[in-house]
C-alpha cells in the first residue's frame, strides 16, 4: 500500500524551469529567452530561488497575461 501525502490546499510549491515552462504552455527555451527575464515576470517576483518558481505566482501570471 502506498501512503499518500495530504497537504493543505493553500500549500505553495516551487518547481524548476521545465515545469514552469510547462505550466505556461511553453517550451523551456522560449521560457528562458522571452518570459523568465521579462520586466513583468521579474516584477512579480515569481522566481523564489535560483531556478525555482512559485506555482501560485505562475498561475497568477498566466491569468494576467491572457
């Protein structure tokens, strides 16, 4: 039997570049060249530590950019 980890729904997760690009429906190269260092992305402080991005803020960014 596999134990499943139960986390609160408001738990914040950090993901890497490939996962962040996937959440924004982009490939990793496009994400690095056109999104990651854009003024809007940097102003939102989505990158929390080197190469780690907040999923909560990525979701907010994707909604605002549509």
